[in-house]
C-alpha cells in the first residue's frame, strides 16, 4: 500500500540535524522487582529522537516490563527514567505524552472508528472542525476512510491494528510504544504491516519503540535492535551489526541460525589465534574480547557462509550428509561430523548444483575471515 | 447428575417438567389474585362470578392507596438513583485501585446483605428516632440505599471484571484523566450491568416491607406497608388489584433484566 506524505502532524518543523541526536528516552540504572523476581536488572538505555528501536528477546526477558515502565503503567524499583529531557520516573501515565499500540488493538468497542481516533484529540480539547479534519486525514493516510462509521468489531484484525496505529499518530506523540502489535495477525498480513509501519515511521519521523520476539521482524524494521535476555540488555546495535557481529553465544543463537563449535584457544593462524576443537583445529580472526591461549571459547560460523564445494584458502571439516532439504531459494545440508555433532551448511539453490545424498562424504568449508570467536556461554 | 439420571432426552424432559411444576406451585398463590382482582368489589371470592374493573377504580380513586403507590415509586426511584451515584464509583474504586484495605472496604459495603433485615430495621428505628428521621421519606430512602448498595455493587463489579483493562490503560496513555476515563471509557461499557443492578435495586426498594414497616407511619407509608396493615385491619378486595399491579410491574422489570443479560451475553 502507498502512503502519501503526511500533513496531519504539526511535527517540529523538519527537525534540524542536531535534534536527531538528542535523547527521546533515557533509562538510567532501571530495576524492576516483582517479589523475588528481577524483571529488569539495572538497565541503561537511550533512545534518540526519530529512531526506530526494537526490543527483541525471548518471552519473559523483560521487554513488556521495560515498555510499561516508559509508559508509566508501573514504576521502577530503582533508577531513573527521563523522557524528552524531563524526569518522568514518577510522572503519571497521562502526562507523558506518549502513544501505545497493543497486540489486542485496545480499540473502544462502544465508539465508531471515527470516534476512536477522535478520542485523544477530544482529550486535548481541540476544536471540533480541527478534530474532524485531522481524523479524516489520518484515515486517508492508512486508506481506511470508508470504515469511519463502523464499530471496531466489524473490522478485520489488520484493519483494527491500522486504526489503533492511526489513533496514535493522529495526536503526534513524542514516542510510540508498540508491544508485539502484529502478534495476532497471520504471516502475510504481518509482513505487509511491518512495511507499512516502517513507511509511517520514515514519513512522520516519530520515535518508535517496538517490542517483538520475532527476529525477522526486528531485522526488517529496526534502526537499532536491543536484544534482551533475563532482564538485561544482552547486546544492542544496528541489525547487521547484531547479525554479523554477535558478541555472545546468546546473541548468535537468537538472531539468525548458527554453527557453534566449542574449543580451546591456541597460538597460530594468520591472526595469531586458532581454536582447537573436537573436530579439528581452525584458524580464527582476531577476537573482540580479551583472550589468551588456553582459554575456552566458541567458534561461530553462519550456515550461509559455508559451502560444500571448497576452494582456495577455505578451512574445512569432513563429515557425512545426514539430510539435505530444499527451502526454495536455498538448500540446507545437515553434515554429521566425526564427533557426532551436526554442522548446517546453507547454499544457494542453482540448477547445476550437484545433488547431495544422504551418506555422501563431504567437506564443509568456510573462509576463516567469516568465522567469529565468541566467549564461552555463561549461564545467566 | 448424569450418573443418577443418565443423559437421555427423557430424563431431561422429566427434570424440566418437574422444574416447571415447582414454578407453577410457587407462583399459584400470586397468580390467583389476578382473576380475583377483576371480580366482585364487595368481597374476595374465587372463582369470581363477574368481570369488572371496579376494584381498580377503587384503587385509583382512593387517595390513601394511590398516594402510597406514588410514595413507593418515589422512594424506589430516588433510592435507585442515589445508590447508583454511590455504588458505581465505589465498585470501580474497589476493583481497579490498589487501596491497601480493599477487602475490608468491600466487606463493609456488602454488610447490609448479611445482617438480618429485621435487625437492621430495629437498629435504624432506634437510631432514626434520635435524629427525627422516623416517618420521613428521607429516612426511608437512606435505609433503602443501605439495602440496595450491595446489589448494584455486585452487578457492577462483575461487569468490571469482564471489561478490558487495557482500554483504560490506552486511554490514560492517550492523555485522558481518571474522570474522563471513568465517564467515557468505563461507564459506557458498564451500561448493561448498571441497568441490571438498577432494576434489581428498584424492585427491592419497591417491595421492601420490613424496614419500611419499622420506619414509616401514616405520612411516609409505602404501598407494601399499606397492604400489610390493610390485611390486618380490613382485608379489602382492593388488595387483589394492588397485588396484580405490583406483580405486573415486577414481571416487566424482571423481563427487562433478562433482556439486558441476554444482550450482554450476545456481545460482551
Ligand atoms: N505483574 C507481575 N508480577 C510478577 N511478575 C511479573 C509481572 N510482570 C512481569 N513479571 C515477570 O517479569 C519477567 C519479565 O516479564 P515481561 O516483561 O512480561 O517479559 P516479556 O514481555 O519479555 O515476555 C517475567 O519473569 C515475568 O514473569
Ligand atoms: Mg511481553
């Protein structure tokens, strides 16, 4: 769907460059305790104006807690929350000037679509004709002008979620929070809505904080991904940083698929380091963290960086094909190594590709520069 | 249940028939007054040997009867409205707030439901006689508010438990204050449970006789009290007409309650 440029919002007229760097939200050492459980543990996080930040993490990692703290539905056990430059740690929810989109849409069942979108404007005591104009404009923007008079329950899930988005952007909040907003929609609709939300973000420049447990969604939409694990921030960065430079085993496993081979660091190789593992000793690139010979470490190689064809300068390990499955554009081979561990190799599917059969002896190889050394996983 | 009766259609029909027989048995004494009310104005007789509206004419022209009916309707209406103003916000606060002594407060509001009405009547009589509230409409309304509050609260609280809190949360995030949320988000969703509670309260106040008997004399006398005393002193056949009217009113209100409950079940 197309989105026409927005004129609804009297946005802070084309933000000057300096403003883009200013913090919209700042969490300083925020902890939230529920009885014995620490839902959040001393979290520091800054969200810049205009940014699209995604909180990604498994269920129970504290994503909703963080969002609810910013919204003011709960107060932190300790720490400080600053929104748009002012201390909002204990500011009542209705004075924070935020918007929020829920997974269950949370549209008022007793109001029409028009009344639902008009509600936040009425709360702000805007004159009637201005309310009408703004609501109509935003309904046009999401191309749902024809349902203005209907009740939410007469609409499909996707339409309801677009209405609840419209209800947010109509009053131009400083920040829009979204807690798994597409969780209730089916796959096709979800992908369509992801692009639409991204488009709205690009056009309107509203800061958005988005929660999901779906890595693809996070990779698709975000300027920056904040990966949460057990109430802490595991790692944050641009999508490609998280994908190509995971700092921990958790990050590597949560985003994308990964082959992880445990071993002991030894001297040798081009970078001066190699890893001795149960299936061989492999040269590794320089590590991002402090290592010395004799330390335990993990070798990460993404399946799509591996081949069965070999070539010059490729490190490889021998094994036997366990299974080989076709996933449309790519083929995924499961290679059983001599220590019975499995390595996944993913290759592009081409017409002249030699067919791998179960039981074939192969060598799974990768360019050493595409491997990555990680600290061994520490239990949380 | 199934183990005893099986689940055949026969046993289900038997149970339904038994239930209906019970209803009819319980209803019969009330229903018998209906034919009597259209009969001989001189004396109570069943079955009636003529059909006239004379008893209704008597009722509507006798100031004492007619006046107590108006008084009853007045007391029930005012009681219902004041109870709503008191009980709906109280129920909202009890369900949604994090008040430390919530359960204690809830118990306090529910108390009048547990105290025997006769004890309540006596207590109110003694207290109101000090305050000069005996035989006043004000006194009667105050005591009926006590009696009806728990019923409206129960109805509204169950409505609140079924309504979606995230609607209130989202309204608050959009900038709405507590009162705005209460009037524009909460109340519209509670319409049905408030109406059910209000109809119950109205009905309760309308045929409440024990407390009213304690508290009223000739000035503030309600219809049930008037009926009760006329049974004791004169046993006039007008009673049949009054009873029929009251039954009709109760029936209408009960149907209203059922219709409302159906509607809320259909689209919660
Ligand atoms: N109201 C609450 N009372 C007690 N524990 C809670 C409450 N809300 C969340 N938690 C706990 O806090 C942790 C984080 O929850 P949450 O933020 O909802 O995770 P997520 O949204 O990432 O799935 C979980 O262990 C959860 O059980
Ligand atoms: Mg959650």
